[in-house]
């Protein structure tokens, strides 16, 4: 997987090493195991999907922004099956990952048990509110896309920190998602809009 990602242009060594270490087949249904190493998103139940490895690597690389060592604290919104959270746990000192669907939160816990990752904290709740107790974060990464970046995320980002999230532009059914990077600098926020992406919707509340 790391070789394929490198060929796609991912160059951050820590990201490539993390992607080569975390076994994606352990996070998908047994019926889908033979597709686990293809660059495609796959269903994980409750109408949600595990992101494409190419997108996980791309976002992780953006989040790291060329840092030499691990990032400090990172918040992930949308634990899903826990795959990206496991990857992030190798890229940051502490990872807080929050999921709004109880079924997936429990499933991620189950999937991650074999890895016994000490620096990964799985939370059940509405990630639109962020997770104040872990703030400020060096990085915030969202695996679900809303129409705007919630103010709570911006507030909980450290100065010098970076947020990477899919955001929908336009309106109604024609709304298109793009990857957005927001840097919180001492001079204020700097936003960059990157390529089109397809993520499940960011929803409020828990279920
Ligand atoms: N990173 C995941 C991708 C899961 S898909 C993986 O590696 O598998 C995105 C997830 O975001 C879904 O599980 C969805 O339930 C969750 N989600 C959507 N809105 C949310 C919110 N407000 N708070 C927390 N999780 C949310």
C-alpha cells in the first residue's frame, strides 16, 4: 500500500510508514477483505464508509504539513470503523476521535482492540462541537463534510495548528465538496480550497 501511495504522489515518510503499518483489512467486513487494499471507499455499516486509502494519506499529509516529528494533539471527527484513527495514532502524540453513531463507536473500539493503542482516545458524541477537553489541537481532521466548518473547530485549533476538512460549496443537491485547509496563524486564519472529494455528510446530534 505504501508503494502505491508513493506512486500517487504521497511523499511524507511518516504517513507512508503509518499507512504501511496499519492493516486496513482488519477494519472492514469479512466479505470485503479481498478489496481492503484497493484504493476505494467501502461500506462499514449504518450507511457510512471507510475512506479511500489515497484520501486518508492525502489528508494526513496535509495535516502534517511537512512536520519533522509527530504532531502534538489531533482531533478526528468521524471515527467510523477506526482505520484513520489508527493511522493518526502513529502521526501524533495524542489522538481524540469522536463518532456520533453509537454502533460505529462500538465497532471501532472492537476493531482497534488488537492494536492496543495507548495514545488514541475514542469518544462518543457530536463532533460538530469538537472536544473542548483536548483543546487546543495541533491538527483537526474531519471525515464527514458539512456546509461550513463549525466555529468550535476553529476555536479549538491551536495557533500554528491546521485543520483539514471536506466542505460543501453551492447549495441544494448540486452542492459539491472540496477539501479545505485552514491554518490558524498568529495573523489570523488562512484558508485554501483544494480538490473535489466525496465524503458522507456531517450531521449534528448523536444516534
Ligand atoms: N475515518 C473513518 C471514516 C468514517 S465515515 C474511517 O477511517 O473509517 C465518517 C464518519 O463521520 C461516519 O461514521 C459518521 O457517522 C461520522 N460523523 C458524521 N457527522 C458526525 C459528527 N457530527 N460527529 C461525529 N461523527 C460524525
